[in-house]
C-alpha cells in the first residue's frame, strides 16, 4: 500500500474528519471508499447505457433519445432548484 499526501484546505480536512467520525471510520478509509465507489464518467455512461437498454427491452420499447434528453433536462432542473421547490 502506498502512502500519498493530499493537500486540502483546513475546512475540507475538518469536513473529512466529521464525515469519517459520523461513519465510525478513519479519514483514510473514507477517502479510499469515495475513490472506489464514486463512478468515473465512463462508468456512469456504461451504467446509463445498460439501464436504457433494459428499459427499452422490458418496460418501454418506444423510448426515444429525445425522451431521455428531456428527462435528463428535467432532472437537472430539479437538482438546480429551478423546479419542484416548495411553495
């Protein structure tokens, strides 16, 4: 196992400690977990392609690329808080 130093701001270091403490683990283990569990862009694209193939094969054979694009835009709007907020 290699030792690596990662320089972060004091605020980020403190946040990592809090996150690790809340999970009953070390900062090192937390960072290892994040690095191994967060998907790369390529992995996310592969998962999306597999998911869409499943949906088209089993749930909605007429799902179009335009439907997918509109759904992605809708999700982005929700995440950004442009729609779906409480009134």
